[in-house]
């Protein structure tokens, strides 16, 4: 699951829509940095400590020596004792998600500090914050930099696809059917989670299917080397330093050994891909077994996911996304996730349910979402859709996950829109972004990805040019910018 939701890089993905081939997975999709829960500074609850590794002197807060060159980073140490059968975790949710305020990603930065110097300083800082020196030694001994992780983190190619292409590869019929089977198999657990947290089974299984195909694709990457590398790298170092500390706290309290931390190259844990801060604060022992297991225990996966979503602000009993029919003439500037109107207003503008029936003329607030402009599929995005964007800030991912949940609940397949949809390729989108920057707009990184800043700039430019302001970049808009209009 969760993606630190969070935009980001999915590099290798197998495409399938049937049950037999290897599944398509969204693992490694970056969670939204703006919404990462930051773990509090806490004294970890320790199990019986293990002896310090014989190969290396025990780290103490006063020690700042560089780590040994061996063993390789991929070889996880095994000196921390195995998880024990007691835990302080309960199904009592914190009052609210603690959102860390990390700086934006520095996409063009360069690392200037030696890795060994940085790691020695990080060990000292972790010890000062209450993490056991024995855990620090066992988890970080012999750690080396993994440049492949840095390369993956800086690539964004998967998100350059159009929404229809993206959702077609991820919101497959196979995932709809497998989600329905899982809900049937674990009905009692899902029912209890819904009573306790208000989150429907379809919403949980939608994320579960996308993140790991119910455990089939959790990833096989050693998490600690990934977190160490991302914490050192200048691009999102502050964010991942908090994640690395949380991972050490998880080990310190006895939930996992370092060798058991296997998952995504982005450091995510378990079947719904919790980053360590998310795990530390919201993973729960939902079946009362005495330990938390997000790798193999369906009940803990279901309860922990529901617990987290409730703390993000999920509103029980309310919808999240609904495909609708739109007319050819609308006040297009109102089609914006930042703008909400009551359904009665959308109905007055001629919007209907996808089956042609009228919308309820009530005061339920919703935004009009046009992920591919006024010619593409159209949705009403309700307040619960905001939770999807907190899980992952990619609009393509959030809309796909929300749509998949509606399909699991029985919604018909998505319309492909009204006629031909104009599309810019990646190179044209970069050119559009450069044209907007020349006109004073902040589009973020010029990367060919249509993020929130690019959409806002496109909308403003469309309004200035007298075009339908649906926030969707088109060849017509690019041509107008080329002409210098």
C-alpha cells in the first residue's frame, strides 16, 4: 500500500489480465511524501537483547567509525532475536495520522558526503533517539550503497502513460474476480473491520490487489539496504531517514529480524506495502495471535489497512468515486479536484449517472474528475477520494485504485469517453511544460508527467486562451503555445 502514498517510480512490471500469467504489480510506486506519517520519537519496546556481532565492535553513541566493507549489503545479519509471541500492538487507532512535513524531492541534486561518513553520523543520531546500539549494529553492519536503488528512484517512466492505458493494465478483470474471492473467503474479518473502522471490503481489496496481488508480489528486495540508500541519497533523504529509523524501531521491539525485512526496493513492507513509519504506527494484531504479521496473516493485513485508512480520514458509509455521463457543454473550469459542489449542482448542469439515471439532488459534495479531459471518461470524486490521493499522490494510480474498488462492488466496466481523445506523448508533454515555464508557471520537474502543478498551469493557460478549461493538455494547446499566443 500503501507508496512514502507514495508519485514515483515503478520500473519493471509484468502485464496481465488473466489468472494464469504472472500478475501485474504496483509495488514500488512511490507514496506521497506530503502524507507520510512521521513516527514519534519514542523509546522502543525491547525484547531480550542479542549479543553484539563478533565481527565488529559494538556501536555506541560516541562511536563514529565507518562501517566495515563486508558482508555485502544483500546479506542480512541474523543476530537480532526472532519475534516473540507477545506484542503491545492493539486495534486501538491513534487519533490522527501524523503527517511529516518533508521538503519536496530534489530531483537534480548530487550527493557530496561520503557514504561511510553519513552512515556513521546516522548511527549516532539513531542511538541518540533511543534505538538500541545492538539493533543498530545488527541491522546496519557492513551496509553498502546500492546505486541501482537510486537509479530506480529517479526514473518515472511508468507514470508517463495515459490514464486509460494505466488503468487498463492494472484494474484487470482478474483483479476484480480475485478481490471478490478474497472478500468471500475472509467475510467475517472484513465485516469486523468495516464495523470497527468503516472501510468497505472493496476499498481494502482494491489496494491489496494493486500493491501485491494478495501477497504474490510483495517484492524480494532486502528492505534495509534500500532504506539506507534512499536515506543517504539527497533526493528524498530526510523522508527516508525517518523511514530507516522506524525500520530499526520495528526490529528493536522484536517484530522482525533484519533478514525478514524483504519487500519493495522503495522500502515497503507486507501485502499492502506499508512504509516503516506506517507499519510502526498503524499495523495491528487484528486476530489476537500475539504478533503482527503483514506478510502472511490476512486478518492483520485487513485490520491494519482499515486502521490506517480510518486515520487518514475515511468517512464511513460514504462513496468515493462514481463514473458519470457528462454533456457536451459544461462550465469546464469547475472540473477540478480542488472544487467541490453538491450533487444537486452537478445534476443541474446535466450530469447523470453512467446508466442514464439522474443524480440525487442532495447536498453531498463532489468534484468532477476528468483524467483525460472532456472527451475521456468522467467521474464524480467524493470526499473519500481524497484518501486515495493521500495513499498515493499519482492521479492515475489513485483513480485506478478507486475505480477498481467500484468494479469489485459491481460497477460496470469504464466508458472510454466520447470519441477520439487527443494525446500528447512524453516528449510533447515536456515541451508543453517548458512553454509553460517560459510564461512564468511552476510545473515542478519538466519530466513529461502531468502532475498537479502541470494541470493547474494548463487550466490557467486554457482560460487565458479561451479554450475549454478542463486541465487536460492537448496538441491544440501546445500548438497555441508554440505560436506564442
